[in-house]
């Protein structure tokens, strides 16, 4: 290097998650260092070969990984549905709750009624919990507004999250999440409204990084989802999809046909759908929180995904109805325990593969040229991140080269 680095993170055990580094898949450098300049990694490797730096940060022999990436959340919303959860445990059916105005529409009502300030205030504790566990990039979906004004409000709040908290935010427009009550019985008309009015306005305001939909018997059809993807294509926006969560609707193959970033959930994924994903390079985002919370019994076909070489990512799916989870480390443990993912697969699933699921080549591993987003852990080995239930061994987080304590202020 012709110039000194701004800072050298030294005396660290590196799990770089970079291909070709080390021999265990984690990209391990036992006595390593990471040099940062202008918020980017400019060098990573053995400490004795480290370049000069203006200042050094001694990592105390702890493990340094890429910052974690939660690539599927509905974390910005208002309201709480613990009452419905309790009612179900006491014998009420989903139909009973829906007839009483519950379900997703209760969240829609609460989110529509909340101001931007109130929406940010309610969402902040959930976001802070993730950031305390080393999360440095967060995807935030809309989908609880279901009209232009409320969807725009959600996405503006998502953008504000990235301004008031030390986290990168990727926004996803999920207008095709459910059918709003004012369009009851007119799903095709709602999709036209979404494609011709909502998405153009939101894209023009610069609020949308990607477009998602819920392709399912209780969501939107294959044909309606294709209309949404065509509209996204007109604005040059990448697509992703809630696919094959409750049944096989051919959604995974559809999103792969559009070169989609990811297909998410996938409990009922077919071989044909998985093969289409493999050909397209579409990431499988697996969501153990929803699987656990809904007490599902059909796991995603991990053996098939491995066989075909489909990249595996993990996320919290933080949402009020089916995965009220604000711990990405818990998602690692669930995936390993419930589905027998390996700890290596799980950690890759919240670093390099989660970054890929967001279309982000500049994060997810410790390599020159990437953002200096890092997390420092007091652990014996990388597998510990998936091993301990309820533990948080994060000791330091680095956002764009700037160190911070894991816990962040909730003052917004």
C-alpha cells in the first residue's frame, strides 16, 4: 500500500467468510488484522504482514467476522398481535380471528393510523435489538400499508432508520402482501393500482431498492405476481418473492425467470423450482422464525438445495404475525437445530449469502474493496454464534470503519 491505512484492527482471529482463505470454509486467519481506509477494507491477512496505519485498534485476540446481514424483515410496523397469538393458543382459529378483524389487517390498521414519528418510535427497539447482535445491514419491507400514502410512509421511515441508526438499510416494496379491504373481491384491480400508480410514485421518490410479493393461495396468483415483476422491470428494480411457504405455487421458478435476487421461505419448494433458482443464481432465504412460530412440520428441502448448489441465506423475518423475532443469532441456532444446517452454512447465510440476497457485492465478507462492516465476538470458535441459545457475545461493531458499542441509543 502506498498510503497508510486510517485504522488497523489488529490482534484478531479472522473469520473472513472469503473464498480461498483458510481451509475450513470460514476463511480463518488465526492471528490476523484488517486495514481500513475511507470506510473500506484495503487489506486483510496475517498480523505480521499488516501495513502501517494512522491508528490501531487492538481486538484482544477475539474473533472478527463481517457485520451480519438480516436480509428479510418486516420490522417497521405499528401495533402488536400477541392477543391473537394468545387467542390461538386458547383454541381460536385463524378464521375466528379474521372474522373479528384480526390478522394482517389489524397491523394494516395500526400502521395506517401511526404517524411517521410514531412508526419509527415503535420500530426502534426491534431495530436496536438486531444492531446489538452485530447486524450492520438490514432489509426492511413495506406491505402493512397497502395504499400509496401508507406504503410511502413505511418506506420513508425505513430510509430514516438508515439515517438515525448505524446500519445500512435496503428497502423493499411489498405492496403485493395482502389484499386491502377496500379492494375486497377485486384482486386484479388492486394489482393494476399497484403497478400503474403505487410503484411508479414510490420509485420516483427514490424509496424502493427492490420489489417483493406474496405468491400463495392466501396471497396473489402466479399471473398477478408476474404483473408486479413486469412493473418492477420497467423501473430497473430487482425482484424477490415470498414463495412456496404454505404450498407449491411455482413462485420460485417464476422469480428465477425474472433473475430474482431471492426466493424466501421455500418449505414446499419443488425440484423444478430449485433447479430454476440454481440456473438463475437466485438465493434461497430460509426463515426459521416463521417455521417455529407457526409450528410447521415441513422443513425446506435443504438436501435438494445443497445438491443443486443454491446459495443459502437466513433471516429473522421479523414481523408481528408469524415471526416476532429480533435475534439473528437465534435464527442461526434454529436453522441448525430444526433443520440440521451446519454452523458454517448458517454463518454464511447471514454474511456472504445474505449480502447476495440483497444484490450487494460490497458487503458480507472481509476482503479488500468491501465496506468495513465488522463484528467482534468473545467466542471460542465461529460455531459458537449458532450454538448458544439466548447468548450475545458481540463486543464491538464496526460500521464503515467506525467502531461502536453493540447497544445503540433509542433516542430518535
